[in-house]
C-alpha cells in the first residue's frame, strides 16, 4: 500500500444505533474502491468488517474494525463500530482515534436512541460529523421526516445536502442542494442529469436558504454580500461549509442505499471535501523531559509520537496494537519508547488492517492509523522515543457495573479460563475480571449481560474453555444489636497435661461497622494471666471471619474480657483461644444477631419522561430515592440508595424501561440491617449450601 501524507488522510468513524447500516455502508465503500470483489452481506456473515465468528453468528458488530478506503488519491481510514450499547468501549476507542464521524440513521426506523448517543459522543470530543440516512431504497424510508427530527433536536446546525427523488415509492435519484442540480440513477453506479421535480423546489429553496445563512456567518464580507442579495460561487459555498463542518457549527445530512451502491460515491466525495485531515486537528501531550506541553498536532516535522487506541489479541494471528501517529512518522527500524512501562523496543513491521487482514506498509505518516505487532504495550499507552518521551492523556472508557460470577465447567481449567479472559480484557477495556476472595468467587464485569455472554462464547471458541455465568453471592455482614454476658470454659483431659481455659466475656455493639471487632480486657486480680490476653483476642479475631449466623464476616462487635480462671499446669494459649471462640459464638447468638446488607449509592440518568417508571422500579427494589436533578439536556438524574442484591439485572431492566436511553452508575455506600424476610431467606440458603 502507498504511503499517504497527512493532508491526504481522513480518519472517519461510523456511529449509530444497532442495525442502522454502518457495516453495510463500509462494505459498499470497500466494494466500490476495489478492496473486495463482491458485495458482502451482514445476514450471510460475508462482510469485510464483521469477520469474527461471534459477529457472523449473531448478525451484528461486536468489535471495531477498520478498512483504508482509497478515493481520489486520498486515504480514508474508516472505523466501523458496534451499535449495541454493551460494546460502547469499542466505540469510545474508535472515537479517540477518529478526526470526524458519520452518524448512520436507518431511513426506515428514523432517529433512534443510538443516534442521539452518537451525537453526544461527538459533542464530548468536539468531533466534526455528518449524518448518512441509509436504506433509502426501502418503501417506507422518510428522509424528510429524519431531517425534521434532527432539526428539532439540534437546531440550525443540521444542513441537508441532498433531497431524494422518489417515483412510485422508489428511490431513483437526488437533488444536490449546493449545485442545485438533479441526478437520476441509471444503474447501481452510474447516473444522468435530470430536471428537478416540482414537488422538491420549495424544499430545495428552504434548505438552500438555511445553508447560505450559515455560509454568510463565516465572515463579515460574506454577510454583507448575503444581505445585498449577491450569489456565492460553488467554490465559496464548499469552502465555507468545510470551515463550518470542521468547527462543528454545521452538520451535513446525506443519504444513500448501500446495498444498491447508491449515494456511496457522493458520500466519499463529501468526506474528502468537508471533513478535516489530521493536519487541521490538534493533539497535545506532555514532554516528560521538560514537563512542558508538547503540541504534536499531527505535524510530520516534530519528534515521533503515537498512542495505542485498540488492542487485538488472537490465538491464531497474535497480538496487534492499533496506533494513531500523533507526530513525525514511523518506520519499521525505529527504536520506540513506551512511556507507561518505561520500555524501549524496535517498531518491527508496520501494518494497516483491511478488516481481519493485516497489510504491511513501509511507513506511517503523522495522522495515519496502523498497527504494530507482538509488543508489550496496552491500549491507551503513549509511544514516542527515549530521547523525546511524550505522554498523551488517556481517553475515557466507560466503567462496567454489570457483573456475574463465573465458574469453569471442567474442573482444573480455572487457570486456563483466567488466562483466556485476561486476553479478552486486553482487547475490550470494559471487560474486567475481579477476584472476590471474601465470597470465594471470581466475577466478570461488563457493560451489560449480552457482553458477558459474548465473552463466555469467545472464550469457548478462541481458547477452548467453557465457563458458566451465575448469579453472584452478595457480601453480607453479621453484627449484633444487643448485649450479652457469657461464661465459657474449655476443659479437656486426655492423659498427661490436659487443656483448660476459662473466660467470662461481655459482647455489645461497638458502633463502628468499619472494624470487625474491638477487644478490651478489664480483668482484675490475675484471674486470667496477662500472657493469655493475646490468645483470647486471637480467638475473637478468628471467629469474626465467619459469623455464627450464616458464615459471613462479622463487623461492629465489642468483646470485653472481665474475668475467668486458669490452671497452673493445664492452661495454654490454645485452650484460652478455644474458650474465647466458644464464648464468641454463644455470646453473639445471645446478643440480637442481625444480617447487614451492602447499600449502593445509585445514580440513574434518563430522559425526563421515564422518571416515573424509574422511580417505580426502584421502589420495587427496596430503593430510597434521595433526589432528582435536571442535567439541562432533557434528562433527569435520579439519586437513590439501593441494596446491592437488588441491582442484579438492573442494566437490562433500565434499558427496557428507557428504550436504551438510560444509564446508571453506583458506588458502595454502607451496610444496613437487612429486612427479616431477606435475613431468613439468606440464612436458609447458606444452611442448604453448607449441607451440600
């Protein structure tokens, strides 16, 4: 593949709701530009970008994939992202590497939740964007309605660049708003000029007036000409539109039918005409040598630097680190430096990915996207040279809050499962494995249940390990609410020296649920010698690890040793430790034992219209709503305290209530006494488990 200079590169991410047509769009681009020899289909599992077995089986994208589209002597690095919310981490990685976005809207379904989430992501990263309305060949596709909806949502920024010509409900051509000319499709790729239909003339005038207003606002000279009724040249309009698109002040709307290859060439032309090259974008890091800002700005003449935006780990093709060059240029013989691990290495071969196929290249210029293989670097690491080390800020990745316990189905494959999941977590930053030693379980965290199921399926297909996903145990605690006074004697005679330990102890709440226990001794007169005090405390310390009620850790207990007795020959540390353990079990059960459950502080963000349903659901989950605050973007943030056990499956429920528009986060807050029915159920379940 040829080497392309920074000004000839466009890095474009495809965003949108699941099923909007992103993969089909990339497939059409790849076919038109000769990367593929036939047009693949998502339904048949034959597309360039959905190459993973999981994607082919499930008929939707799971991973971000890339293809370099060569068009008009420019290289467009197209990043195809998943539309399903569980795989948001893949989207966030791609957005961090892109310089512009195409938000794909299904012409049949209209603006969906994923469309709005894509917009919010572009706003967050100040990413120039355009809308592409897909499936215009469908009878019920409504371009006009989509433009109206987008205008209602985002105002005058929305600029339709084309109008569809339909005859007998069929998409047969389009009107170019900038050129004020119409084209009719002759076949899949060719078109001829035609008359603008009468029914489109009013819409054309309105759309063009709105566009010219935006053009006029780019300079005072243009504004004067606009008010004087002067016409702008086509070149002036295109130049002004490019400036407005680059600053996110204007968002063009285009359209097409990917399966029929209609509108694809126009879209490729518009990408090159209106989207900025990396040269027009900014990026800055910190020079670790001088501690000053290093303004890289994709400048070829500056010191070499890059960042890793994605990692691919495959048991067959190995590990690839997907990089974006932030300054300078990279060549295979370059010595590079990972500022995170302080590790120097040779670049080795450089690659560009076409779907699953790595193609070797001789150089990657500033602003280009490529890959390095078999390196000990991680996603979000910064790469530079040892002479000029540069650290770039880490882009944000969503925090996973959904989790399940996993167990290896085949005994003895626990380590194999852990290693496989570790490799999957290298690829997907939102997938995390957490060892919960307290409950003797290993937890798999993700954005949603579907992502966890896909991870389990990938583990089986790629690493030949089968795991079962189960409901996780909750980290309950045990404590007391009353006081008790216990006399405990441990006496054992078995020939020779016996065992003798005798303690009198009081147990009461300590008032501090952060600590398992507080131990005090107020023995007078030497009834229990001082040298046995540590043994008594050790007996308590071991007892609080597994409480007498249900075997959960004990918190908030104060144990006071006030009397006892000893035998000059038979007493020992072991005997007093055992006596203290016996005293604890008896005293704990006599002091009003209760089960404590973990309480989470939950924040739910969702459109205002769903607030009532969300609160109703939280009440069913024994939640206490603490407050509701607007975020001034049409959403309400509901804050509530909810028992941790009731949050299991909440992600699926919230998506069902809000149609995918709601999101949530939570943190552990404190422990509270569980209701009697919850305690009873849990104690019974633990007893059954112990019996098994």
